[in-house]
């Protein structure tokens, strides 16, 4: 289930990377706001992917209380 949570993040990473590469390679004046916006989206999605992957391998110990019949 958590793998499905990664899919939108990977799509956003690909789109922002594509937009950054187009903005940097364009011959006109580079718009700094667009580069900063897409870089921040890239960084946020990378952090979210790291947190999702970390939570997939995190083991949480659950203590179960067993009621004894008297």
C-alpha cells in the first residue's frame, strides 16, 4: 500500500526535474522564481519519498494484553 504513495511523488520529481532542465537549457533569460519553485518541489518530494521508505522498514513493537480466564 505504501508503494502506491510513492507513485505521485516520483511523478512530481520527474515533472519538476524536466521543468528545471528546460528552464536552465533555454537560451532566454532564466526565471529565478521558476527554478526556485521547482527545486523546492524536488526537495520536498525527495524528503517525502525518504520518509515513506523509512516507514516501510520501521518495526513497531506492539504489546498485546491477554486476558486470562478465571
